[in-house]
C-alpha cells in the first residue's frame, strides 16, 4: 500500500495511524522523507532511529508510539545548507532546473530500494544501497 498523506508534513502521523493498526503493519511501514542533513542525490535507509528533528517523522513516531519502522531519508540539501529565513524559503520552494534531474534520478533508485525491501528484505536493501 502506498500512502501519500494529504495532511501537512508536520501532521503526517494523523494519516499513518489510520492504516497502521497492528504491530505487524508497523514492522512493514516504510516512511520516505526529505533530509537536509544529506546532500541532494544521496539517501540512507535506516530502522528504529529517532526523528532527528524532522517534524513529520516526529508526528509518525508520536501517533504509532514507536520508532521501530523503516525510513528512507532522501537528501535535499544544496551545496550550502540554508539557515534562518533562507531555510523556510528553501523548504517551501521548488528544485532548481539543475537540481530536478538529480532528484528524479534519486527517486527512480528509491523505487528500486522499495521493491527490494518488499521482495528481499530490509537487510539486503541496506547492504546493497547504504
């Protein structure tokens, strides 16, 4: 099942909790989200980690009452990490014409990662892609 919440990012847990109704479903949950600590074009698969300050992930953790789910952190950071008002502008903005092809290529790879997680398991995906 693919879930694309229509809530604001910081309230993602409200959408997730409606479909994650058992411990088994929590173990199968994969949350794909942006990460300013990774450069654009990079991603990292992790399991049972804290939100690291990501408000959407914090919302999911709070609603399902555990950190024990798979995350795919997708790098969105340009060469220099924005701060202050520039950070808000960046988060609410669009990718530049130079950044968009990089993001699209990464998105295709993440599709393969998701397929591997489903077909061969988390450990295999982490060993191949991390």
